[in-house]
């Protein structure tokens, strides 16, 4: 009788721990997003300055033409 209760309590505590761990992973992932976004923006600028066509930059980045233009304008680069 108590074996089942103890097993249920362990399962409950494990589930709670899993939620805590998942929340920590989500927090870490959220913190990584701005870093990755900044890197992508820098690479868009670098590729454009190196002569990459905007259509190729769009394809590689997954960004729309307007998003690419916004990034370039923010960096002081005129879109081609």
C-alpha cells in the first residue's frame, strides 16, 4: 500500500524536477536568441559588403527582402 504511494510521490517529484529543468532550458534558449540574431545581422552585412546578391542573402538567412534592408540600413549599408 505505501509502496504505491511512495512510487506516486517519486513520480510527482520527478515531474516537478523535469518542469524546472525544462524551464531552465527555455531560459537558456531565449538568452541565446539575441546573440544568434546579432550574429546573423553581422553576417548579412558582411556578405552584402562582400558582394553577395540580396536574393542570395535572403535565401541563406530566411529573412524577407524588407528585413534584410532594415538590417543593412541599421548598419549604414545601402541595399543593392
